[in-house]
């Protein structure tokens, strides 16, 4: 353990490394994540909206459903999602497996059903062999979801500069980033955005002091701010194009505070230090 571990005293804790899971299940899950046969008409895979090579989401305010119509919510990143206490903007699901199942069967996401998917995958000898190797049987609803869940658990991004600072590296943050973190705490942002995911562990009302973005739903799971510098646009409706704007609006709506340009700049600098690494490369994606 590093000598000056700060994590203990701080309201935010470092992102742990990916758990050690059965690599056969993880590899199978990764393969399924990019497999279009999981959608009703073989047109979309999970990757179509959750781009793992960038930010685990997309850069569009709204992704589109199988009929080309816009989805109601901005796409959440799948990076670090398994560290949230509930899933989806409204926190409707308690288990990540329930969220995965819902992604598969929701008529506006993959629009399929587990039996149909299993039957399609059974036709593919390579995928079938992958299921036998990992589960000792061919594809079925349970192991399809389980493989995707195993993969999702590995989609974590430790190693951000902020985490290195938490772990005792005093040189990891600039003075501006540190000032931003102090503002984040003293203004009260941290009362909602906290814990390992800098969010994702509470339900909160939004627009407490002043209206924010579209008024519904009134209560949301507080979003994680991990990698937030890479995931514009912001808010559940994708209405804030930049991080500066999102921070300014948060001050007004959630804290009744009009932040100065100086404060916003420092807080944004701090938030950008929350960008972690996936498979050794920094998470990217901001256009
Ligand atoms: C058409 C775009 C689209 C596709 C395809 C898609 N998703 Fe999503 N995903 C979304 C949107 C939009 C949300 C936010 C939905 C909400 O909160 O109601 C989301 C949310 C999630 C979340 C929750 C993240 C969190 O922090 O709570 C997970 C996990 C997830 N998707 C996994 C998957 C998996 C696995 C697949 C493939 C089986 C998939 N998604 C396919 C658009 C998509
Ligand atoms: C009372 C709880 C609360 C407080 C205090 C709060 N937030 Fe938030 N924050 C939320 C909620 C809820 C959302 C989701 C709003 C939405 O999508 O409509 C959010 C969204 C955000 C987002 C956009 C995240 C995304 O991925 O779209 C950022 C950035 C953010 N907050 C930063 C801050 C900063 C900086 C402060 C302090 C100035 C702050 N928040 C104070 C609850 C809070």
C-alpha cells in the first residue's frame, strides 16, 4: 500500500482493477457484445450504441431504435456501470443482469427474446463451441446473459490521475485540478456525486432550486462522473453540449449557486482528471 493513501479520508474512493473472472466467459461476453444477431433484425449490436473503443457510449444526444426513432434518454456509458447501485437513468434495475436482459428484449433496443437469440447462436459452430467451453452446454437465455454480465464486470477504468492522487501520488494533479476538487467538495457537489463512481449510489431530485433540462423524470439515479470528460453531451436528455455548461447548470439547479467562470474552469479541470484507462489506453471519445 502506498505510504500516503488518501482514499480513506476522502468521499471518493479509487476504482479497483477489473475482477479476476473466468476468461472463457469474459471472451464469450465480449464476442456477444459485438454480435448483431442479438437484435431482432440482425442490424444492431450492443456496440452500436456503446462504443468500447471510445467512451463506452456514443457521441449522439440520442441514439435511435430499430425503426430509426430517437430514444428518450441519452445513452449511458457501460464503463464502470457495474459499480452503480441501480441501473439506467431512472435506476429501474437492481441487478446488472436485469439491465442486460432488458436491453435484449426491449423492443426499442435489441427487440429480440432470449430463445430466438439462443436459436440463432446455436447455428454458429464457433459460438456454440465457445458456450460449451465456458458453460459445458450450448447457448441458452441464462448463459447468454451471464456471459454479457461477466464481460461488463471487466469494463472498468482504473488508473485515472485523480485515483493516482488518491493513492498517494502528490504530483498526479495540477494545482487547478486540486482547487476544482476542493470546490467540488465545499460547494456540495460531493453530497450527490460520491463513492467509487463519483455518483451512481443515490436517487436525487433534479431541478431542486431551478428547472434543469427536460422536467421529467423528476427523480433520477445520480449519474457517475467517471470519464465524464469523454461523454458529451450531458444530462438524461443530452441537452448540455459541453461539460462547462453541465457544471454551470448543476450549480444553479441543484445548489442555487451561480458559479464564477474561474470556479467552472477549475471544476471542469478536476472532472477531466477522472478519465481512467481501459486495457492500458486512456478512455477517449470527446469529439
Ligand atoms: C440503440 C442503442 C442501444 C443499444 C443497441 C444498447 N444500448 Fe445499452 N443503453 C442505451 C441507452 C439509451 C441507455 C440508458 C437507458 C435508460 O437509462 O433508460 C443504456 C443503458 C445501458 C446500461 C446501464 C448503464 C448504467 O449505468 O446504468 C447497460 C449496462 C447497458 N445499456 C448494456 C447494454 C447491452 C449489454 C446491450 C446489448 C445487449 C446494449 N446495452 C445495447 C442504448 C443502447
Ligand atoms: C442534489 C444532488 C446533486 C448535486 C448537489 C449535484 N448534482 Fe450533478 N447531477 C445530479 C443529477 C440527479 C444529475 C442528472 C441530471 C439529469 O440528467 O437531468 C446530475 C448530473 C450531473 C452532470 C452530468 C452527467 C452526465 O453524464 O450527463 C454533471 C457533469 C454534474 N452533475 C456535475 C455536478 C457538479 C459539478 C455539481 C456541483 C456544482 C453537482 N453536479 C451537484 C445530482 C446532483
